[in-house]
C-alpha cells in the first residue's frame, strides 16, 4: 500500500475529482491532469497512481463512505475539492512546505529549463529515448521520427536536432572530442547521467508513460 508523509486523507476528494473527469476511471500516471495534481500536492505521480487504485477499489470504510457521499454528486464533490484546495498550505504553500522534503526530482522534470526554448527535462528524456533508436545520420529534421516527436512536444524539429547533437557529444561510444557552448549542455548532461548509461528498455518504458503528458 502506498504511503507518504505528505499525504492527507483530505486529498481523497481531489483524487476522486480527477478520477471522475471524463473519461471516468484510472488516469495514466503521467497524464497532464495527474501531473498537475501531483505538483499541486508535492506528491510523486507513481504514489498518486497507486492511490487512485486504492480509491477505485474502495477497500476501506473511509473510501466506501467517500464514494457514497460524492460519486453521483459532482457539485458536492466540486465544493469539497475547492474547500480542500483553499486549506492546502493555508493559502501559502511555500511556507507550508518550507523545510519539508518533497519529490522535487519529478517536479523539476516538468519545469521549463532557463534559456532553452521552453524545453523541460521531461522533453529531454523523450528525445534521449528517440536518440537511442536512431543512428547519427538520421538525427535530422526530415527524419519522420524526429518530426513526429517535435509535433508531440510542440517544439521545432530543429530544437530536437539540437538536443540530439548535444547527446552525440556526451555519448562515450561516439568519442567526439568537440567543444560546444550551449545552455542545453548542462541539462542534457543531467539527463544523460540519469538515463544514458542505464537500461535502454527501462528508458523506453518510462518514455512511453511520459508521452501521456503531451497527448
């Protein structure tokens, strides 16, 4: 069973509100609405995803009462959710979470990178996944896979190509002794350190989940 010191039982109504949004049911772990709620509450998507299964199964008396009270009463649920949101951090979340360790890694992945054309680390992760599916000669704007990923992310194909150029520089198998000055270098290094030397299949699985955010 999922547990987290930041979780409060009041959050069940927020999770139920998300669950009840069309299409009703379990939302993908990295769907945009799931990620937005996770960032609002400073709780990781995987944790909230597991909580949503608990909610659906209504395995406790508390959850059964929750369904009885709100399942067929969207206005009542909306009022309850608004009340919870008004109380989170007592309208000052920065003070409320001051000194509290939060799941900052996932939150940082969904925040824009300074001076990088609106890119977020999550986009770099998806580009890295595609990088491992291509060869350098096909890391071009006219390659269908590059074009399709750019369309999904809502960025120019040239930006995807620029990121792949940086990954080529970081790739030890290419052994490129080149020097590059770009604001993309540090964030690409950080993503490469996290995923570039790991299991490619695990990266592919993560990338498939992360794409839900952009759909």
